[in-house]
C-alpha cells in the first residue's frame, strides 16, 4: 500500500493536495520543503530540529520556511507519533507545537515508515491508521480538539482567583485549553473550577 492509496483516495484528498501545493514563500510549494525535511531527518538525536534550522539559513530560505523546516523535523520525534492510541490531549499539543506544518509532519511520518530498512506491513498499517485518526480530528473536530474556543482571558482568570500577572496565568490558560481538547472542560464555570483545583493541588501558597 502506498501513501497515495492510503490517504489521497481518502475524503481528505482535496485538502491534502491543496496543503502540499501551498507556497510558504516565493515559488516553492510546501511539498518541496517537506522533501527537504525528509532528507535532513536522521532520527538520531533531539538536536536535528536546530540542525534543520541552520540548513535553512544556509540555503537562504525565508524566515517562515526555515521555522517550518525546523518544526517538521522536530515533530517527527513527537510522542504523538509513537505507538498507542492517540489521545485528544496529545493531538492538541501536536498541532499547537507544529502549527501549519503539523499535517506535513504526519505525511513525513508515513514516508519514514515506508523507507524504514526493516519495513513491516503490520507496522505500516498501524501508522496509516494513526495518521488517519489524527487527520480526522483535524478536519472534522478542529473546533473541539485542535482550536477549542477560549472560555476566559487572563484578566478574568486573575480577577476570579485573585492572581497576579505572571507566567502562572498563561500556564493555567493553556492548561484549560488542553482540558477542553480532552473533553474535561466545556464552560467558563468549569474552566474556573479546573484552574482553582489546579492551584489547590500545587504545593505552597498561590501568588
């Protein structure tokens, strides 16, 4: 089974073709950038993203292309692409970390599996199903899992819980969005309750 058979005959084929043809800068389509990412990825260490960024600069790619190249290579080591059932929380983090290159990283994961020297059909099928499940969340449940609506802002959170400005507020807001993606929080009241319980569970007095 090839990537075309497994994905490009799927209901998402038009979106994927359009995605690969989009230009991040100049005349180069996103597909060209992903091919470069595939060449740079070796799967040997965690610094490959930085090395990809340096390669982008040497090749005089645009700033946007260079960042996307770094993200594509880094995402191939993301926990979401490991074995096991992908959770909505993991999917949220994957798209949050990858931005608009996340879909490309999923396609690279398929290419990596096909090129594996110890290719195994069963492992390939598992990877295809995993990628398809993640794409389904992206194209059919984005408003729930990928980009959940913001239930409250930092000012509201600080006023409700008596917090001072600082990194803790941002961390709580991000935690709320993760909880939304996981289906644990649905309303403003539930968001405040989640933040309050999170603060209470931490050692030491809240700032």
